[in-house]
């Protein structure tokens, strides 16, 4: 039994600004969340609110509502590497 996946407008706008190759990878990962909302490479965020999925250089932040069988993609972020001197 699959979940319904909702994507916030901000995420859709962010996807449109990405290179096509990256956007396709992220869309495929979002589609996979309908069947497997907790894949093996997902991490629970601190505080118990939300999940993080890495897709290449990007992170998807999303919520899972098991009773409603709903996944809501809240945010997409590019991973940054920090250099400290």
C-alpha cells in the first residue's frame, strides 16, 4: 500500500532552478518515497520532526504521516562543505 506524496510549492520552484540531470534524480527519489517512505539511507532529524534523504549533493527534508499515509516534502537544500581555518 503506497503513500501519497505532497510537494510544497517552494520545493517545486527550487527543482525548476536546478540542472535537469539533478532535478530528475531528485524527482525519482521523491517518487520512490510513495512506496518506501523510510529507505535505508534516510536519517531522522533531531527533535523527532522530519526525515532527511540525501540525493547526490542535495538533501530532501520531509515529514511522514503514517495514519494518513502521506509524505510531505518540505524542503530541498544543497549540501555545503565547510572549511574552517
